[in-house]
C-alpha cells in the first residue's frame, strides 16, 4: 500500500558529518551496523567476544547495497580502523 511506502517506519538516518568524511554509503552502512549491534545487545545475541554475524540479505533489504558493495564498504571501514572483522 502507499501508506507503507511513505511510512516513517521505513525511514533511516545517517551521520552527515561522517558522510562528508567517509562518504554517504559508508555512513549509511555504518549506521545500519550500529543499529544491528544495538539490537544484538538487547537480544543478547553477541558472541563471547562481542561480535555479531551480518545477514547481508537483511542489510541489503534496509540499505539497497548489493553484497559486493557491502564488502567494499566494510573493507574501507576496516582500513580506517572503524570496524573489526
């Protein structure tokens, strides 16, 4: 339905200052991972070393980023020291 298409529940946000430094897609991707991390903490789904597994299909459904782009962005974020794999 049209209401679902324009619903606030389907909106996402990103850090504008960070986007200016690392790019829009990496900022959106990082925001998505932070959101997933928060949910994983609340559901006690982190591993013993406090990691979580990324469901790339889920991330794609939220961001529209194909798996290849997700991997490229992750590589950038790892190289910048923002992410650990």
